[in-house]
C-alpha cells in the first residue's frame, strides 16, 4: 500500500481512511498510502494501542535483539 517506508510493515486493513486513488493516463486506478496523512496515521496507530498491529515487525525486533546481544 505504501510506496516505501515503515508503513509497509502494518497490515493493509489499517490503511482505510489514509489512502488516495491515483488515476493513471490510461484510466488505471491505483490506491496508495497518502503520505500527507502520515501524522494522522501515526496518531491512529498509537490510539489503537493494539500489539497485533505490529506483528509484521517481529523480524525487525528479533534482528535488533541479536545486534544488541553482540554489543553487550
């Protein structure tokens, strides 16, 4: 849904209300995350306070833990 960025780790269903539709010259429509809504999306995620929203972050968390163990 998002072109790039950490937003790609969130489940796509969370993006409802934070997307825009782009109509290409040949009439094809693409829905994508509206980067102008980034602050509103952040507030939405924080207000939900739902750990399940972060399930796709687990590989990143694991890698950070691994790196942290090497530093200690």
